[in-house]
C-alpha cells in the first residue's frame, strides 16, 4: 500500500498544477483585457478593430492574386495618388502612435499608482520598462520611416488589421510581460535582448535605405536591386524583423512573449516570402531568374 500511494498522488498533483496554471492564465488574460487606453478597455478597442478589419477586407476587393493578408500583389502594383490613399496613410500612422501609447500605459500606469501609495520599493527600479518603451517607440518610428520609402498604396486591412490589431496587441503583450517583472533587476538576458533588437532593426533599415537610394537614380528604373545585404539573402529585412522581436521579447524577461517572433517568423516564411517572390518574379522577370540563381538564401542567412 505504501508503494502504491505515490502513484495515486501523482495524477492528483499534476491535475492540481494544470488547474493552477489555467487559473494564472485566466487571471493574466483578464488583467490584460481590463487595461485601458484613454479610458477605453483594450478588449473594446481590439473588438472594434476586428470589425473594421472585416469591413476593410470587403472595401479592398482583393483580386485573388498572391497575398500575405496585410499586403498583396494588387496593393504593391497600385501607386499612392488619391486623397483616400492619404487618409489611409495617416490612419496607419495614428494607430501606430496609439500602439506605443497603449504600451506606455501598461508599463507605467501601475507605477504611478504605486507612487501614490508611496510603495517606493516596487516603483523605483524601472530600467526594464524604459528599455521596452524604447524598443516599442523605435519599432514604430522605423515603420513610419519605411512608409516614407513606399510609393504603393496602403490597404484598409493593413490599416486596421496590422496597425490596429497585430502591432498594438504585440506591444501590449510585451509591455504586460515587462510590467509583471517590475522591481526585478535586469540581467544578461535583457542586455542581449536589447542588442538583438538593435541588430535586427539595422538589418531592416539599412538594406531598405540603400535600395531606396539606388532606386532614386533614374538610370536604375525598371531594374531589380541586388546589392548590399540583399546580395547575401533575398529577404534579409524579414530576417531582421523576426530577430528584432526575438530581442524585444527577451528584453521583457517574459519568455512567453516569444509567441510574437514565432508567429511573425512563421507568417513571413509561409505567406510574405511567397507573396513578394510572386510580385518580384512578375515585375523583374529576367533579373529575378539571375538573382535567385546567384542568391539562393531566401530569409535566414546561410541557412534558408
């Protein structure tokens, strides 16, 4: 009987642990959804964005060509010219700024409450919060900078689904993870995370900037840019995007925030790379064949 007793207790202990884990998850999700931005609960904000995204998909009228959901070949081919295009551009910028505001509120609003209660022990060490706010603001500034380089239109889905759901949800999750580690000292993981974020951001901005300069020369009109870091990897900027969010997640000290770069990387590999390849192979047919033969690495340098 004594030998059998631990075997009986073990399933009960496992069930208890699973129940406790589910309880923590429910409380965490409830706390997250209850956060407010300008007095609006996050659950209400995201619900409105879901409805607007569905409406945006109807208004965009995709042509059934290659698509990565937020952007498709039809969008890439259409030049930004009309007043409606400008409205979409401005709306995306506004929602990007709102994303940083949401992150700021999650990071620092509880801190203000602690100061009012004079709980100095929990409110003084905020290096992690500032690192995460820097990463969020730098990410949004980088996206706005990239938009300056674009001549294509911005779709309604890109406005409401990407800038209204995916980006604010990601920054809110990252801010929530960092806020739950409040008053804990930062360590090697957070420092390495910040470095990876900066390296990833460089791998996005520099290649796209050099391509922008090259394309600004009329002599290069109608030609495919294959220089710089694009000579190492065809979608080096997508790799930089994923790497930057691996670093961002590490900087929050919350391992579960790695869901963001995992989902992002999978989406880029499964949808964005094929969509962009279809567009480039159609627009730059001869150059594209030679380019893919010379640069066989698609997104992850020296791996794939």
